[in-house]
């Protein structure tokens, strides 16, 4: 058995999922194992996740799955800067409608390959930057915290009124400052097994005036 095969990831998923209070179905576990296998194979040529071990990579995928309950079933999500597909692919495996937004063609090619290798996901790949998104297209957005969060997200014009912004982060309060009042922090989900990593749900503020946000 290859260390990059789905069979190599299945027992790790089975062991780690309960630690994160995740009850994966057999189908979800199989799809996650297939995704993680493809991610490992492609990493050698595309550098999708650096030098993480199989266990570290699996935990990142499961932490992505952990965010699924903060969304409503009908939400249309955009995963900003999807890269290797985290958190977008695990959220699609959980049954959500996800657009994987990725400006780099090589990484976009990987994401398209995953959607062929793991069929049945309600997901698509969009090769573009967040600045080019049309206004009010999505109900929610996901992103892993980056240093230029405020510049990246702006006022969230690509989100519907009261749209959600969900960030995988270690410092929600810092993220709130970076977003410059365009969003309000609504919920923080601690990631089990770690004191630092969190999933932060921000809500787009409904109205603005010249003095700042209202609502």
C-alpha cells in the first residue's frame, strides 16, 4: 500500500474524526481519503501544502469539515484562494455548494482534477481573483486567515446582504480589526485538541454611512 493511497488515509481519518467530534459517514470518509490522496500526489510538483505529514494534512482537512454546521444547507459558498482545496473541498464533501476560487492556473488544474477524481460534489472551479467577483453572487465566503485580509475582502461586495464570512484563524479579534468594521463577529467555534485554532463566523454589515458601519 502506497503512503499516498486513499487506503493510507482512511485509518487516520477514522482515528482523528472522533477527536474533533466529527461523525463521518462511510461515504464522506472515502471521499476525504480520495481527496487527501490526490493532494499528496500533486504536492510533489505543485507545492500545495508544503511539508506536512499525513496526520497533519488529515487534521487540516477534518478541521475544514468542522466548519460545515455554521452554514445553512442552501448557502452558495465561495472558497477564496482555494489553492489545495482547504477548506472548500471538505465542505463540498459535507454537501455544501462551493465555488473554488483560485487565480493560479496550476492549482486550478489540481482542483478540476479533484472534482473528476471525487465525483458527485456540488462544486466548481473559477479561475479568477476575488476583486473580479460580481456583486451579491454568494451567500457565504470561506478563507484561511491571511495578512492582507482587509484588502482582500473589502466590504464583501461579492456577498449577499447579511452574507457570512467564515475564517479559519488563530486570532478572530485581529481579523475583526483587519476587516475594518465591514463585518461583525458573530460566532467562534474552537477547534478541539488545540488552544489556538478557531473557526470564526463574521456577518456582513447591512448598511454603511459616512461615519462607519450601521447594523
